C-alpha cells in the first residue's frame, strides 16, 4: 500500500501527463478535488480518518469514471488510463485498510525486514 504522500506524488505525476496531453477542464477539476481529499487525510484524528479516505477513494473513482467516458476527448492514452485505474485501486485499498483500523505501510511487506 502507498502512503498518502506517495499517492499525492502519483496524483501530481498524473496531472503533468494530463496537462501535456490536452486541456480538459473537468478532469483538471477532478484532479484538484482528489488533491484536496488527500490533503484532508493528513493529521486528522483517528475517528475521522476513515471518512477522509472514503472521500479520497471516491475522488479517484470520479477521475476513473470521467477518464473512461472522455478518453478520446481528453486524449488520455491507454497507458495513462491504466495508471489512473491503478491509483484508484490503491486508494480503495488504503480506504479499506484505514476504515478497518489497520495501519498504512509505507513500503510493501517484502521491503520491510523483520
């Protein structure tokens, strides 16, 4: 699983790709919303953390839906669309972990030595 900081970097990277591909104002608005949602996961009390991650995963869900529906209009490559879908899956996994009370790991289990 990724930490919120890594997710944010991925979002910024996606933003650069999307801006280079074509102007698509709704996609830009959705990216901003996802960026704001990840910021809201930082420093929130444990009791509010699940709700913050729900908003984050929903924001990525909206990006996926819009990107799929407007792939040609926004000139989104299949590679970029795959990355968007991957980021959404990661956001959902993070949400599920946080809402289940598990700690997000900064690195995959195989990287952490015991």
